C-alpha cells in the first residue's frame, strides 16, 4: 500500500492503519483492494459502516444479503430493515407502506436529489431514484421566501397513490431532510391529494460561497415559512393539474 506523504507522515499512517485493524474487521489487504478501485490517478471517498447494533429499546434490525443465492425472495437486493416495519407518525398518515421509514435501501434511493457517489447496502448497489423525474403531470412552481427563490416540482406518483401516501420531500442543498411533509387538507384526510408528491430544494446563494452560520440560520427560517407557501401551491395544482391527470410510475 503506497502512502501519500503530502497528506500524512508515515508514522501517522501506520497509527491510523493499526487503529482500523484493531477496531474493525478490515485488514490492510482488504483496504488495499478498496483503494485500488479508484485506479492509479483516481480520487474519492469510501465510507464503511459495520458493527451496527442489532436491537435497541424500540427496534430490531434485520439484514438481507445482497447475494441472490442467500436472498432468493428479494433477488439479491441487499438491505438493512427495521423488522417491525414501523412507520413514522405524521399528520394524516394512515398507510403503513412507507419503505423509506424502515428500509435503508429505500431511504438511500431518494436521500440525494442527484446522487454523485456509489452506495452499497449489504453488497447491493443502491439505484438512485430522483423523485422529480418519476412524477407524472408535473408542474414547476417558484416563489420567494425571505428573499430566496424556492423552486417546487409537483406531480403524481402511481406508486405513492397505491400506497395511499402524499406530501412534500424537502431537500437542503440536495440532501433529504423531511419526507412526506403534509400541508393543508393533507393533514386531515388521506384522500386529499392522494399520490401527489412535491419536491423542493433549498439552495445556497452563489454569492455566499460557503455554508456559514448566517446562511444556515436563514435556511432554517425559510423552512419555517414554507408550509403556507406549499399549501397554496398544492391548491393551485389541484385546480389545474388534476384536470388531465395521467398517473404513471
């Protein structure tokens, strides 16, 4: 294994390697194999998570292998699941079919607006599912909140309609922070906007240049002001978008 001495000294690298070997199941040969995936000139980041607790005070985890021979029912789709399939409590939530609440694979599929890395769960590669591109009969709306332009994509999803789900997926700089957020009548009736999904992202201003505390505080204020604006956007879509609705996956 070659070392980049411009990043760390040989002594520091040896210390880090010994720490990894002592507190993880990885060996230097395994690490060398993973580093080799980048190629001679390649760069990147790999994050490995192991030794997850199998149970806690209110959950028990189950592992599905990514090998077809070991997991024929799910055709080798590796996953880590909360065995109870328990879903989060939300206003207006009646359906118990919310896979991203209890499936790591399902959550990672929509965790980023634009996935720029490879994510594997139990040896199975996660297939990114950009929500805005899966919707039908979409409308793109924009509005200004606290001086910042927010772009919202609204549309219908056959999958979520069959699951009796609806709501907004709110992203912050491309990272999911709140799924299935209901507004207006969606909080009180499962049939209001059933299958209607909204996707909105709060983006940093180009002139800011970095994620400073002032920028983050401003973003959080925008999140607090968004429900009223989203509720109005749903009303507009319901009055126009429902007229020629065609539902697709």
